C-alpha cells in the first residue's frame, strides 16, 4: 500500500483537537447556527475542484467553512426534537470505527464487528427487559428499525395464511389490516409506505388527550373483519411522552391473531430505570420493538435497533443470499440476516462502548435525571401567568403553550413568536409543533450534557422571551 503523502498521526490529531475545541466551546456559544441553509449554500458554492488540496488544509478549511452552519446539538441547552448528544465516549469509539474501516456485513469481513454486535445485542435486551431470544438488527435509526420490524411482521402474518411475500410479493396477497393510533409517529407511516402497505390504507384508532390509544376503540378496530393483522403501538408519544396501555392492548391483539409492533424510539428506554419502567408496563409482551441508540443511549449518529421476538421471521424478511457471501455455523448470528444492507457501518462498536461506559446504573440514572429535569422545567414555566403545560409530564417531554388565556389564534401567534424570539436569543434551543390543533413549544430533555444549571438557564430564557412577547 502506498504511503500517504502526509503524516496520518498528525492529521488525526489535528482533527481530534478541532473536535475537542468545538465541544469545549458549546456551553458559551449561541445554541443555534450562525448561518441558515441559504447562507451556507452561498458560503460553500464553488466550481468542482480541478486540483486537490493538501490533507491538513482540507481539514482546516472543512472546519472553518462548516462552523457557522453547525447546531449545538451536543450541548446541554439543546431541547429541540428528541435527539441525544453524541456522548464523547461514543464519539471516540465512532472515530475508531471510521479509522478501522470495517464493513459489518458478515463474520468473515469483520469478526470483531460481528462479535461486538452479538454481545451488545444481548446487553440491550437485558437493559430493556426484552425477551433474551429476540434478534437485534443494528440499523440507522428508528425509521429503518420500524421498517425492518414491520417487514418481519408482514412476512409472518402472511405466512400464517399460506402466502410467501418474500418470493411472491404483494400481488394477489391477502390484504393485511394495520391498526394504528391517531398519534403515531410519521416514521411508522413512512415504513408502511415503503413496505407496500400504504400510509393511508390503515385503520386509525382514537387516542386520549395524551396521545394514548383508547382501548375500546382498539378492540372495535381489531374485531372488524378477518385475515392477517398488524397492530402498531407506541412507547413515548413525540409531543407528550405518553405510552399506550400495553397491558390491555397487547393480550387482546394476540387473542385476535395480530402481530404487535411497538415504536419506542425513545420511550422504550423508560424500561432502563425503575423510576420510569411503569410507564411502559407490559411492553415486553409485544412481537417487535424499534428504538434508537442515538437518543437515550447517547451514541453518535447513526444508530438504531430493530428488535424482533421471532428470529425466523426476522431472518426471512431480511436475509440476502449469494454464492460469494460466507456461510456461518448453525446457531451463529450473521449480521446480514437482520438488516436491509449488506455493506454498512459497524454500529456495534459505539453501542458496546456506551453501554460499557455507562453501565446499567448510569443509563438508569440518566433517564431518571432527564425526566426529573423535565418536571422541574414544567413546574417553573407553569407558575408564570399566561403559560400552560398541555401534557402530563410523564417522561422527558414538555409541551408548552403561551397565551393560554387567550383565543386560539392569538395563543398560536404568541407561541410562535416566543419560539422565534428564543431561537434568535440563542441561550437555548427549542422548536415548535402542533398538538391537538394548538401551536406549542416542545422541550425534549435528552442530552447527556444537560444539568440543573442548563435547565434553569433555559427556563429563564423562555420566561424572558415570553414576557417580551406578551408585553
């Protein structure tokens, strides 16, 4: 192999110094990008390079050029969306993953990548209290995890009525009834679309004020008609944090022959703490679960897990066979049998590193701490006249309404104005959403960096923005 025309050790060290500098400045920088998308396009627009730059200059230019468009997602005062903070230990493991350059497709390609997935998968099942016989696919995130789980569900419910969907497709197949809550996350509908089940061709079930499926409406939907069925439940509604009543819904669905899938992108991690586990009581009785590592486990992007109780259905839906692919011994786990990609990143290394670093107690403490901080922030905000918390803060989500004593249109306008003012201020970052037709500010407390001081600073900034807009 030709020797690179630069010092690899110095190049990597320079990148590490720049990365550390970025992280160290996060607490004191504006918690928003300095440039928007259009500004970054103007900044980066250039003809295709005809000649190359030296390696060290490329890294220096990359760092300088991209900084204005970077968000403070790894900081302690980022509450927008529901995303983790890429813990430094996970980042370091991910750097090694990139440097090692391993394709995690099979045992022969990388024995280490294959083995670490097997071990990390067992740890995940233990931490989340899920069946130890379940299979785990390491995917990009909950979007693809939902896709993989629902592919296995599609395969199994059709197999039970004598149809081989992997061989014969959906042309002429018995129709599958999909029962899903009105407040399910958009990624589940995307997965159904990709699987040919349709995002609108579903039976939508009424939900309560917190987004939980109504048990009576669920029963009516499942009883109607016959044939293969899939029920999609949710652990952690994106706006409220609420979870479906699994103890009531799952046994009923199984009595009617339905496969039960749970979208638990962040809410499934409530299982990791005794203080929150009751929120998802009974979820372990489902057939499949989708969750993220780059949320509450704080791995870097991209990392998600498709967890399926029925390994045969999982492998049947995902296995790609070819003569050039190595065979594995009976009983061994082949990484390519559980995900849609053959060539992919070795996500198991960062997953292993984060579990090994935090341990069961560290993960449980982090989940409990974030939920306590969410309650603390909600209590302080709700004490201010004109501010209402519109959800029961059961996990880490806080839905805030401003101008709560005003007509809906005026409250919407004020809420949006507070969000805009807060984002412009840059002390912290929070985004907006619609909940039950009302504009809300949504606070997601899920960064490993967030502490009491960050929570209090965020509350103070929100109150300042509200008082300015109200005035």
